[in-house]
């Protein structure tokens, strides 16, 4: 973050200065919402939730080196040499501060949302743009109403473009984030069943994702998955320029001649309105054409040449626990896709496992998918079918809902499909799969903490 003076902070959040501090040229050098990670000279923003109140940590944050803080109420006492800015709501003030700060950067802002593949697309777009520009992007899971403002507040003068991931689980959230970012480009990866429990139907999810468009600049660019039956209906309906990407016919950006080596690379021929080129994608799965094509569209819109785009694609690195390929001794491969799961991403993961190679043993270790509503059992059974059809040799299902995945796999013809209620119960079965020539996929919803399964597997690789 670039330094902001107290004068600028007061203007940004429409705040009132409390206490005896009156040096309006004093500066905040950073922003923190966590009193445990205070940096010298930062502004501490105490957030409030159902089970916590950051106001309780104001003194400890200031004593740890924060220059000042926001507060939604007056204090009983004020530490000398520290500034206090009173606001109506600290969370709203975080949004307002990020909006003020973002306007100091006359650079392109690219917003990415969708049901599946947001993070992968964000990482691919950032990799491609990184071949020509200094890129700032969302880190980790900072894609919500707190994370997006904090992402913007990490911008620095060196940055030439900003790539922002936007998540949601309720209607109105994309509108809230869109009003903050006001993107120059908006990308929607697809419309799936993630959070259908909260939104009720795919059509409602589609409407919620489309909340981004009123905030896309009039001369902006919309990049959409043209193979998605709902997104393709937007063709010709948006006031902004729109391009469609995918494997289907008649799209603006397409990929042909896909070839996977089963070990970590997918090659294809990319055709764009401006050029054609061969791309080598350092990742697994045919679904990787979508982030690649979206990144190519963004790159071309920002004036990148084909060789720059190709170089950027080759530099792609996925975020942790997003189909990370871990090669262990003894010819054991673990596909760590433990960050999250929904029916669409499970289907893609099953395809990736199926492409692991004819001579390899293919094992799926899968768990519960959350927030799927009344159709949850049906969704889980269908996932079992995906793995049976993919050519998996063994499925190990762990969790309460995961038993439906195992049942669905057996119904679809996969005989070696077993259910275990907990990780501890599954440990013997997992250990027996650690043998030469095996590829093990690990995937479940975030709340299942399947990284513990990855850790267990890594700790038990035979010497």
C-alpha cells in the first residue's frame, strides 16, 4: 500500500477525528484487520461479526505499532501519539477506503467471477499479463466483501494492471463488489450449482453473477464461457463489447487439437479474432482451455502479441490446493485439489484423473460437497458416476454425504468404491494405495479440510 495521510483517510471514510491527535499529515503505511499481524505505521480496522468484535483489540493493535485505527464508537481513553477515526460502520469504511484508494490508480481492473474456476482463471490471466505487465492479483481466498477491499488496498505504484477475483454465496454480493471495483473487463467462467442451497436455482445464480455488468465500464469488455448454456444467452444483449470463448463452433476464442501428456501438460491450438498459435498449458484437464482462452482474450484486449501470450500461459502456476501435482518418490503422484468442490469441479477432476495414463492406477479420495440444498444426495450420487465413467480404479469416500458418492460409483459399475465416515477410519485404505504407479486425486469442499488427507499421504509415502 502507498502511504495515505490522516487527511486523506478522513476524506475517504467521511470520518471524525477523536482524541487529542491533530497532525493531519501523519500517514498510514498499510491496513490491517487482524491485531495479530500489525505492521509498523499501519491503520487498524476492527471488524465486527456475530461472534467477535475487533474493537476489543484496538489497544493491543496500537501498542503493537499501528499508527491509528477506525472505530465505530467513542473510546473511554485514547493512547497518546495515535489517531482514532470514528465511522458509522468499520466494514463499510473499509469498502469506502478501498474505493477511494482504487481511484488513485489509473490502470485496467479485471474482475473474475463464476461458479467454478475463478481462482484458476485469475491465476492464468495474471500469468499471461505478467509476460508484459506488472500485475497485482487477488491472493488466496481474498475474494469476498472483506478480501476484495484488502486486495485493492495492496496496490502499489509499480502495478500496471489489477486482476480481482469475486466470490459470492448470496444475491447482492457481486453488486456490492462490482460497485467497488468498477472493472474495465468482466469475466464469468460458468454458471454451476455452487451455493444453490442459498440461491435456489441455476437461473438465480446466473442473475447473481450478472450483477457485475451494470458496473462494467461502458467501453469495457465482457469475456464469457460460450459453452455455458446460460452465459451464451448474453450474446448481443450487453452494451459492452462481448467475446465468447470455448470449444464450441462460432465462438470468438476457441481451442482445438487438445492433447494431454497425462503428466502435467495440455497442448492445444488457440484461434482468436487476431491470430492462431500453439499453447502448452502446464496443467491437467481439458477444462483448462477456458482460463487459457479467457486470458488470451484479456491479453489481446491489452495489446499483447501472440508470443507474449504463449510465454505467459507457460508461466502459469495454480494456487495452493488447486490441482497441484505432487510427484513423490516411488512413482507416486498426488493431485491436491483439496481447496473446494462442487458438482462441476468434481466432474472436471474426474476427467483429469481419467487422463492420468492407461498404465497408472487411478484412485479418487473424495468428500462432501456443501451448500447444495435439497438435491444434495442426487448431486453426490452423480459425482460417483463421474468417477466410475472416468476409468478410476478405486474410490475412497470420506464424510457424511460422501457415502452417496460411493453408492453412486458402485451403481455406475465401479466395484472398488468404499465409504468411511472419518479420515481416521480411512487411513488403512489410504495407506494401501501408496504404491508405485498410482495417481491419487484428493478433493472435497473446503470445510472438509482434505489437506489433512494430503498431509497423511505425504507422511506415509514408502521409503
